[in-house]
């Protein structure tokens, strides 16, 4: 009986850790140096709107919100939405529970992504169709293959693009 309970709990935890991979990427937090570099490369300004697609625990939003008008996260995992909303309460941060493919991103000035290569490939067309001219996209680890970065750090794997 005990073995069954332990296996079930282990299965639920493992499932929770990895199921979002099927929507775009599993959860891995970006480190502080990467976040700082991404925000620096983006040239984020006080009057601008910043998005983190797949905002995880809200850490990227907490760094970005100090430098912009509003930081918006879109996150599919309800537990991470709940946790990040608690962490970011009272700040100029909005966290939307949902799938980023379903949201129109035309009000974005800067978008941060840390996802997977196949997700970047799929998002690239959405970005080209939807974003206003001048929007910057900063991707950590994976590139946007049909755009040329205007800034990049190959060591940190941070790539900045402009529409
Ligand atoms: C690699 S983590 C990055 C978390 C955070 N952006 C960071 O850099 O620390 C990817 C996040 O995207 C979320 N995610 C994956 N596919 C998604 C989708 N289609 N819509 C919204 N969120 C998604 C996952 O739940 C996970 O929290």
C-alpha cells in the first residue's frame, strides 16, 4: 500500500514537473545574469510594456517591472500562476493564466522567451504577423532562426531581435 502511495505521489510530481513541455516548454528558471542581460539588450523603457511568455515563477517579471510601465506574464501552469501572483502582488505586474498562442501580443514593446526550439519556430510566425514594428524579442538559449539578432551574447546564449 505504502509503495503504491509513494509511486502515485512520485508520478504526480514528475507529471507536474514536465507536462507543460507538451504546450511549449517545461519549467526551468532563467538565472539572474541571463535576466539582467536580456533586459539590458532589450533597451526596455519606463513607458513600455514587457511580456514574458511562459512566466514561470515570475522572477523575470519582478526584474523587468522596475524598468517599465507594466510587465505581463502568460503562464499555462495554474500552480505557477498562483505562486507568481502571490509573489508579485502590489507591483505593476499582470499574470494571465493561459496559453500564449491564444493571446494577441500587439501591445508588447519587449517580449522575453525561454522556451524550446520548436516553440520558438512556431512563435516566430506569430511574432511576424502580430507584433508592431520596433518590438524587441529577447530569447534565452534558443534562437529565432529567420531573424537576425541585433545583439547577442553567445556565452550566455541571449539573443535580441527587432521586428
Ligand atoms: C523554461 S520555463 C521559463 C520560465 C521563466 N520565463 C524564466 O525564464 O524563468 C518555461 C515556462 O513556460 C510555460 N509554458 C510552456 N508552454 C506554455 C504555453 N503554451 N503557454 C503559456 N505558458 C507556457 C511553462 O509552464 C514554464 O513555466
